[in-house]
C-alpha cells in the first residue's frame, strides 16, 4: 500500500464520508498512521461534503490536506474548488455522470468514470462512491480490493454486513474500468 493525501468531495448523501472512513479503516488495519477529517454543510444531504484522508508511514502533523495527490470529485462544485490544489503528477477522479466539464490541467492524471450511471445500472445510485473507490484502488494501488473487502467486513456493524456484497460489487466494477 502506498501513502496518500486524499480529498474526497461531493454533495451530502453521496457517501463521501463513508468512502473516507473505509480508506481510514483500511490504513488502520494495515498499521499505517492516518487522519480522517470530515466536513459537510449544514444541510448534510444535498449540501456540500468533503473529507480529508491522510495515510502515511510517519506521524501526521495536521489533518488538513492542502495539496492532495488524490482528488475524487463527485460533483462540479467540488472539481471547481479543489482541482487547482492537486499536486503535479497527482490523480483527479471525476464522476462524469454529474460533471459536464473536463479537468483543465494537463499535469495530473485524470480518470473520468461514469460512476453515478454505473451505480444506477447496478441498481443503486448510492453506490457511485464505491464505483469511484474501485477506480481509485486500481489507478493508485493505495489498497488492494481484498484489503478493502476485509476492511468493510471488519468495520461495518453487524446490522450493515449485508451491504458488503453490493458495495464490493460496485468497487469491483469501478476497478475494472481503469
């Protein structure tokens, strides 16, 4: 697993914070140092939401990510806000189902995924975050699919264990697209 400074961003209700929690739990299980810092608007569902996740071998001095090497933008306002902060050579993942423009930069690796449409085709638009997570896994090697599945099984409460299968189906679909 690699280290990373990640910003996940979109509307409330898109599973931004959950995607960040999965990355953070995976880091914890793998013995990494980590920080998970959620932020969302007062509306929560439908308002803006973003999550800063730092995964490192060394102590983390601040939970704020100012220059991410990975950005996941699930809506246009998030891409507009965070695109210019990504480090040169970093990754920008774009949900092209909801974002009608291309990334303006040519010094980053951009991956366009029709995540919301794919999730809808899988039967649940709410799985778009997991489609994006799968794409992120494949492109960055930050974690393996097996590590993420193990993380879900260990971190989700018993009442949510039935969701592991559908989440992992979406993760694997996103993984196959990159």
